[in-house]
C-alpha cells in the first residue's frame, strides 16, 4: 500500500536542493498539481511516486521509508 510520508519527502527535496516548482518541472507535473499531491498524498499517482523515488532516493530502502507503509497490518 502506498503511503507517502510528506515531511520526509519535503526533507529529501530540501536536501537535494529542490523547490516545489523545480521538482514539478523535473518530473513534468504542473506545480499546482504537485502542491495538491503534497496536501493530499493519497491522490498521488504511482507514476509521480516512481519519478520522485528515482530522482530523490539514494536507495530502495530510503524510497520505501518515504513512499510505502512499513507495516501493512496498520495501513
């Protein structure tokens, strides 16, 4: 189950030097649409999640911590 940890995502964006505008340009999503996804992460499509993970995450484990629930029993 997809569960986006928005604070971790925002932290990783800042760590890599991205703003909402620059990252939305990079992943080819409208800035307002991306901002909406951050407000309602459950609406974020898998294609956006995959692009963000590829762009921001240094490892599979890091991507899992940001984008996937750790314990599916409680998701």
